[in-house]
């Protein structure tokens, strides 16, 4: 009997401890705002979100398509910010997300390690080159396939044959190139800026450049819909917008 | 009385918590979908790759791990406890740490990366890298179990064999291994189960590419966002394979083997 009481007490203490943990980020009982964002937004949103005064912002980063899948499976963050406009529009059409707003643009580049002797996208089709790309269905993967589709057929074939890893999100691609596992990878310009110590960007010729726009919206059933809308406002024209511009994102075209 | 009720409740909670998610996979998967997903080339390839790489990893683990575990179980030497602890360390490493650690050690920019490259061996983004990741995370399961199995063999068996004039090598092969077999099999099964389920270290170290490095768990993750049903179906197959491994050990090796190993 005593053992049971001890167990129960232990359980209660453990639960209480967990509860404390959850609140530890909260200062003075401010409401919590959960933001699910594309992993390419990591550095910028981590910098600007602590300055969001109305709430404690909890950021959750992953591939946009994974976050969308979570929302479809019933996960309810307050804000969804994706590296595309199609995913938010799809969720909007399914009644899971309020009307999405575009907030920044980005540029696709080829990331190579700093000292690598690679200067053009054509060289990525050379034999022995190892490439990391985003997997199909992820925004970065789909943009990359758009670019490859615009290349001359022989270059595209050679390039596709050199793909050695299809990563679930853009940070995985960055890591593979930074670690030297892959020679090059297609990522966003802002990712190379964030890893400027290890990586160098090879710009894509203008005619290959896809239009990369980021869309965000308030998740239907969000626990803090008003604050969520304010956070999205900040992405479109406020503090986070400024931070994103500093991080290498571009204005909407 | 109250205590016994408490025990029963605890078991019921544990059982529900552990089985409900697994049951949900099968409830959510239509049988037709399961077959469809198996008919899909990419899914079959992922399962096959998982089985291949896991088998190679287990072969390596058995080949090196069996004599190593025998030594640890039968000799007392200074620093033995430290050696055992170091060998078991990967057991408690988070997969992400295992992936980073492998990159830092044998990745292209790792401390041994240049040496390995000089031998013409490539690990990162290659099938061999998957085998390395699986071996790293799975071998402690076998080492631990095999050690316990050898230690539990009645010493008089070994002594008798030696008295009858058999060398230690011969006694190891002819007496110790057969006597420890149920425990060794249980260890191998646990390691195989762990290898089949490996995800994080593989993705970080070996990458993800169909037919080369995309094992079944990676294929499940890849499909999770784009095709949830197919991810569920592939998960169901993996659960079935893992359950079959567990069950076969319980039946062939005797339920006692797994039980003893846990002790």
C-alpha cells in the first residue's frame, strides 16, 4: 500500500515537473503562440520571434510538406508559414487554414563548399559529381525539379544521374554539402547566407530561376487566432519581415 | 488488495499505451492498400534494402561480437567495467547523436575520413554507409545479450571439455556457443530489430536515396508528408516483419532466452 502511494506521489511529482517544464519559457503568464514554419525560415524567425510582444512564440521547424501533413493529421499550431504558396492554398481549400498571405520571396541557388572548384550549373552534370536535393513533394525539391526541367535535356539527365540523396528538408541538404558528403545541392540563397562560413552560392541564370514565394496563414481552430493574425502581419510588413530581408530573403515580386 | 489492483492497473496502462499506436496502424490501413503499397516498386526496394543492409550488419556483429562477448564474459581484467560501459554507450545515444558522431569519425570531413577515402571506400551517401550506421546502433544489443548468455553457461561444462583435452578454441566452438545459443539468438534478434528500425543516424550519415540508402523507415518518412496512406501501409509491413522476428525467437530459442537476457 505504501509502495502504491509512493508510486502515485512519484507520478504526480513527475507530472508536475513536466508541467513546469512546459511553462518555463513563459514569463508572467503571457499566452503562447505556436508557429509551424518551413525549415528555411529557422534563423530569421528565431531572431525576430522573441521580440513579438503579445505572446511567447514557440517555433517548430520542419519541411513545409511535413508541417502541412501534421496539420492534415489534426495537429493545430496557430500559424503555418511555408516555403511555397501552394501548400497554404491547398490547406485553405481544405478548410484547415485561413486565407494565406504571401510575405517574402527567396532565390534558388546551388550551394557548394567554399573551396570547391565548381562554377556553373552545367558542371553538376559531370561524372562523379555527388548532389543532394530535396525529395519530391517538398517545396525545395519541387523548385529544384522545375529548374532541372528547364535545363537542356543532356545536362538534366547527367544531373539527375548524379543525385545521391533526396533530403526531407532544406537543412538536410545544407548539412550534406557542408559535411562534404555531397559536392553540391540546390538550396535557397538565405540558407547559404546562414551557413556562409562553409558554403558558397552559385547563382542560377535568370531564365532558370523559379518563382519562390512564401505563404503564411492562421490555422483554423488556432487557440490564439487574433495573436496569430498579428504574427502573420509581422511577417508581411513588420519586424519579422525586416529580419527576413536581412537574412537573405527578398521582397515580394 | 489495493496493491494488487494497482499492479493490474499499471500493467493495463502500459499495455494500452504500447499497443494502441501499433494497432492504429492496422486499423487505418485497408488490406487492399497494404497490397498496393507492396506492389509499388519503390516500397519493395526500400524493404529489400532494409533486409539486405540489416543482414550484412548482423553478420558483421555476430562475427566480431561473439568472440568479443565471450572474452568479456569469461575473463576478469583491469578496466573491464569501463570497456563494457564504452561498448554499451551507443545503446543510450540519441540517433541524431549517432549520426553526428559517425560523420565526425568516418564522414568525408571526419577524423578518419581521409584514411578511409585513401582505401577507395566511400561511406557517406552509399549503401556501405547504411551498413555502418546499422552496425553502430545495433551491435550493443547483441554484445550485451551475448555476454549475459556466455556468463550464464555452467562453468563445469567448459571445465569438463578442457579436462577431456579440448583446446579453448575448440571448447568455445563445440561447447560454449551451443550452450549459449538461445541467448545469442535472442541478442541477434534484438539487434536485427534495432537495425531494421534505424532511422536518424542513417538519414544524417548515409542520406536518403531510393535503392541505395533509402531503407524502409526512411521511405516511410519520405511518404509521410506526400502519401500518408502509403506510409501507413509500409509501416504495417515493417511492424509485421519485426513482430515475426520477435515471435520466431520466442518460439525457436524458447521464451526463456529473452526472459533471461532481460535479467
